């Protein structure tokens, strides 16, 4: 060993310490006092009951052959008051868990391959400490406590088993952590307060009770390539006010602002920055931001979260770039308060609530971001939130793609909104929206505008819609221009009573219903449009409708191109009708004005071309059905193409696991319908036919699946025009105030015309013992609608067997209309095993023979009480098996295809997590 001095290199002096032996000190303190700067103190194995104080640059080294432990009876095991000492291989133990085992008050201490146990490491003043491959644990309050202007550097090693926070930085302290694991702590893994700062590189933060990383006050942190997993609370919680050095927050409404986010390499002082970090299996929220915290997430991954992926409130400023949020039990990203956020190139998927929730006064820009497979609406704006979306993909939600409520505002520029089972875009209350160059496709309803603001839809494509392309609610006045609306199951555009929209330069084609429906009392301006290839009317002007239809080209309609209802007085100017069987149907009392209209290649032409009063002709039955419904709901007619689907639909039903009694009942109904049709064709009176059904069964027994198939089967049989399924429940049928219930029930019923109205948990409409509940009004309205439209809809009510029996008997009208009940039995063990096997096959997995047997035992001992989910239980078991399989395979360097696809017994979940 050598020491370096001004006169050259000389051997370092060695002071030896041991309990016995010639020439050794009996205490470490004695050896240090005898040593000069640069000396080496070599300590023999043993337990030294002293508190060692170091004030100079010495090197304290544990000799090989055993454990070297300093265990003070009082105070810290090691106190550093100056110099730059190095300690190698020692075990440093405190007298009490709540007291420091090591205190660094001044100077610069290096700990190499040491263990600090039974007390914490304290660094104060302007001292510095470096830990290399050390273990700190077993303390109370904190594992490492760095305060004042002190600095700490931890390289490798572990901080664990702390009754408190793992690492605490306070005052103006700073720390660098590299390759460190902080785990098994009862508070935060890393807690920054005041003006403290930290840099994390390849750090593991796991099994913390409150937050893995907690940043408060003006503290700041940068984490790169770090792992946050299995934390009981939040993974990251920032409640401070430290800003980024660069101000770059844009106004969300321009959507493509000139101001750009700072690039990597810019000044990184202040705030919270997370780069390429992973957050897995978080017990709380993955990223929770509050106060005036500033946070920047880049290329991070958030997966499997008990609460939300990201929540920001207060005055937070948030940037997310290239970050993925998946499998959250609650919302993916929630922005509240006065948050300003920029989300760029991110993905939010498989959330248990909304994908992105924007409320209060938040302002956000989302660019090139994907939101998919959400349990609730994909992007929800409420309160006074303002957001701009550019080039985003919003897909696969059971509710709405984008919903704007309250006084919120949204501008959506480019991108696509697809496969929403309710509406692609809906605007309610006093919300406002501007859609531009957006593709809205494969949604149940394309766009619904129910706001007094003049919402704007321009240069969009709305296609492959289950029902209506664009719905304009009562008293609304939106503008829709230069937009293509195509392949809608119902109307292309529906204008409700009192609405006064502008529809300009649009192409409306291939609609299963009417191209444009103008309801009673509406006053639209429709100009420069092309309406073609609609199965019903081109333009339907209902009773008392007003407005202007000018420069509109209408062709290839299944019903008369124009229908004008009683009392309607629209102006039709320079319209051209061609290639239709009839150009015009007028109801008695209609008073339209025609100016310079023309027709060509029309079978029956009655539309005047010279502006004179038209010959009034009564509407043909079927074009204006009883009850004032528009021509979009005529009696169903047999469709040869649909009829060819019947064998395939019955085969799909037969392939469903279990449900043997249900399959027999549906088969009997099919035969009965076919016999009714043959008797009608023979001129014989048909027997009574109960169209409406009760589905009685516990959750997860396939009721919705069978209802959807049943609607398609009735369409194939010619009993229903479209056979689509409209799912609803009490919340969609019952209003909160007097007079609200009937319109809500009527609206749901209207959406189901020519299809199936499926009311889940129907018994909730009449709570037991509450005769004043508004649900009774919903039932009375429903019964009347079922009578008025008995040939146009099938209603299925579903729920628990006992509750459904009570429900049907609450109203005589229900009992007479729901005379047939299909009972859905719980799945047997073998059937649940088959469901899991089908799921595995569908996702390119397979269960080994041992896994199948284990699964059968797992199901046999599962609690089948009230909360048992049947098919949902099976899906939950399969999902957890794939998660456990992924965790198991992730440790393999080069897994084979067989290993990637085989589910083994060890992949089965614990019973406590399988319900």
C-alpha cells in the first residue's frame, strides 16, 4: 500500500486492529488516532463495541477470514467529522433502530461493500458520502437521510427493510443513485423535500407502502431507465412547485402550435423528469401530480395499475412523450384543476374507466396518441376543460370515442375515432367541438351534437355507422360542411325538433335509412349536398318542418326521393332528383315551395319544376308510419342475403359453451317463426307469437351474447329490419326529475327500432317497496311503445331469476308481453374449463394437460357465492394466467415458441385473486 505526498510516493502506513496479537491496537479509534493522513487501518474479524470518530483521510479495511462489525453501545457506530475516509467491508450497527448507525457531519466518506444495519445513514451539513455495493436496512424512520447541503452517491447495493422511507433528501441536499434497489419500506422509497434534488439511473423502487418516489416542495428529480414495481401505494407522487427551466405550454385550441416541447439535452433543472422508466403492478396510482408540480415523462411504460395511470390536479404542468399506459383499473390519464398538459405519441389502452379524462379548467394538447379498449368513454371532457387532439386514434370503447360535456371545448384535427358502441363523438350541455379531417367509423352513432353552441364538423369522413351518421339534437345549430357520410345503418343526418343546422357541401350515401331526416319543427339549411343510394327517402321533411333545401342532388333511393309531412313548409331550390322510382311524396297539409327544381329518369314524377304549387298526394302507407315515426322505420321485409346467414348464425349459437336449454328454446322459437311465415304465405291465420323475452340468469352466463345473436337471427328470418342490439339499463331510461323519464325511454326505444332493445338488470326499474320511483313511468312508456310498434322491435329484459320474476309481475302489461322466459344456468366446471381453453386458442395459447387438471381443481374449490362471475370468472382466470406466464417467461433469455404459448399449472392464479 502506498501514500501519495508532495515529496513522491511512499508506502502507506498500516495500523492493525485486533482483539489479540502482537503489535495491534485493541480499538479502531486508537488505530485512527495513531494513523496519519493516508494511513490504512486494517481491522481483524470481530465485534468492536465502540463509536468510531474519523476526522482525517484514512482507509479502514476489514481483513478477510470473518465478519468485522462496529456496534456502538451508545450513538452511531461511525462518525465522520472531516477528511475523506474510506471504509471497506465493515458492518456498522446502531444502538437503536431509530438512531443513526453512521453520521457524516463533514468531509467526504466512501463506503465500499459495507452493511449499515439497525440504524440509518445520516449525512448533514456540507458533507458528502459515496456508497458502492452497500446494503442499508433494518432502521426506523429512514434508511439514508441526507439533509442541509449534503450530497450522496449510491452505486449498486440495496436499501431495504426500513420502517419508514428508504432514502430521504431534505433541505438543499442532492443525491445520485445508480443501479440501486430500494425495496420493502413502510413509507416512500425515495422521499425528496424542500429544495432537494436527485438523479436516478437504473434504479429499482419496489414494495413501498406509500409512494416509491415522493417529491414535495421545490424538490426535483430525474429518473432514467428505472423500474417501479409491486408498490402498494403510488409509484410516483409529486406535490411540489419546482418548474422546468423552459416555458413551453401551448394553447390547446390551435392543435398544431408553433411552440415545441424542449428536446432531450435541454436544461433539466427543476421539476420531475422520467425517461424510459417502467411502472408495473402499482397498488395506487402510477403517477400522481398535484400542486404546481412540473413533470415530463418520456418513453415510459405504465402497466397493471389498481387505480389510475396518471392523475394531475392543481396547477400541474405535464408533458408525456412516447409513453404507454395500459391495464389500469380506473382511468388511464386524468387531468383536473388548472392542469396544462401535452401528450405526444402516447398510447392509453385497456383501462377500467375512461382512457383520458379532462375536467375543471384543464388545458391539453394530444398529438399522434392512441386511446383504445377503454371501459368507459375513451376521451372525456367536462367542466371548463379545453383540449386539442391532432392525429389521434381513438378506438374500441363500449361508450363514446370523444365526449364533450359541461362547458368544455374540443378541437379534433385529423386522426380517427372508431368502434365506439354508443357514439363516436358526442357533445352535450354547453360543450363545443370542432372536428376537422377526422375519420369517424364503425361506431353505433357517428356524431351527436346536443349543444347551443355552433359546433363545427368539416372535411370529415363518417362511415360504417350502425345507426345515424350525424344526430343534431333539439334546439341545436351546428355546421356540417364538406363531409362524407356513408354506409350508415339508419339515417345519414338526423335533425331533431327546433334544430337549425347548416349542412353544406356534404356527400350522403349508402344509408340503410333516409339520407337526411328533418324532424317536426326543425329549420335547417341544406345546400350543395349529394344524397344517393339510400334505402329509404333521400330527404324526409317531417310534420311542420321548415328550412331550405337548395342545390341538392338526390338519386337511387328506395323510397321517394323527397317526403314532405303535414304542415311542413320548406323551400326547395334548384334540387335535382334522378334515377328513382318516385321523386316526391306529400302528406295532406304539406305546403312546400319549389324553385327551379328538376327531375330525370323518374318512374313517377310529381315534383313541379316551374315553382307552381305541387299536386298534393296522400303519403303511401309505410312511408309515414303510425305514431309519426319517420320513414326510417318501415315494417321489416325478407332480405334474401340476410336469410342466407341463418345457418351460420345457428351454428354460432350451437358453438357457445353450455347453455343447452337456451339453445333448445331459441331453436324452438326459430321453428315457430318459420311456421308463422309459411302460414301467412298460405293465407292462414298465424298462431300467437311472443316476440319479447325474459333472460333469467346470473352474471356472466352469456345473456348479452345470446341477445346479440338472437337479433341477427330474427333479421335473417325477416322479422326485424336490421337486428342490431341496443344495450341499456335504468340509468339510460329513468330521469332524475319529473318529465325526464318518458323522453329518455322513448329515445332508447327509437334507437332499437328494427332491432333488439336489451335492458340489463331490468328489475332495477322498480326498486322493491318504492311505488313513487320514476322507473314505473319508464315501464308504462315502454309498454305503450311495445304496443304501438309491436312489429318493429324485440325487447329482452335480463337479470337475476328471482328479481326478474318480481319485475314481470309489477305491471300487468309486462306480464302479458313477456310470457316466455329463457333460463341461463350457471356454467359447470367442465364448461368453464372449455371457456378458458377457447380463450387460450383465440389468443394463440394452449393449456398443458397438467394445467387443465389444475384449472379444474381451481374452479372446483372457487367460491360460487353471489359474486361469482361465471364466464367473467373464466376470462379473469385466463387473463391472470397470461400475466403470470409473461412474468415467468420474461426471465428466459431466448424462449422457444412452445414456451411462449404453453400455459402451465404454475400460471394458475391464487384463488384470492381469481374472482
